[in-house]
């Protein structure tokens, strides 16, 4: 059963959400985790792809983009851990407004929420859905 973490940012900027996702991804990668970043659409995935390569001058987060087979509208960025041989993904960073169809396969799900009404409302719905599924949920104000 995955652990769910909601990170609530004080910023209203979508870019701050994506930068925070990059920082978490880099940290998880350095800890040798496999990470999947689920974005809302192709445009967001392409922007995040570029951002992961250059969000910091001294950062290196190898990754690739792929189509998510469970939902054609959602795109994923995958940061594989080559040192682990596992069929189970460690971490899902969900930047889309929906719960992933295969959420149960992850050990940890990270939801990043900006201080914007639409984003907060979507996050409340995901929070309630996770709670209904019986998942342990933690909230972090950033």
C-alpha cells in the first residue's frame, strides 16, 4: 500500500510546482529510487523534460519521456534506477489532476499542490479518494 505525501506550496505559480518536482526527483534519484513523473499533457511533459536537464547548473537527472499506456492524455517522465532490478516503481510524482490508474503499484506517491483555487480543489478530491482507499496520507506545508 503506497504512502501518500501532499506537498502544499505557498506559491501560486505552476513553474514553482515543476521546480519543486525537479528538486524532489533529484533527491530521490540520488537515493537510488525509480521515479515516474505523471504530467497532465504533452506540453507539460516537454517543459518538465527540459527543466529536469537544466533546473540547476550542477544537477544531472537522467530521464526519458514516454506515453503512459493507462491514459492517453497523460504523459510520463521516467527516471529509472539502473542499480535496482524491480518491476515495481518506487515513487510516483503526480503533477496531473487525476489519480494514476496504476497508483497501487507505487511505494510512495507525491502530490504537489500550488496555492491556487483550481489546483487546491483537485487536490482535495484526490486526498478524499486516497483516504477512501485507506492509504496513509501526510501533508507538508512548504
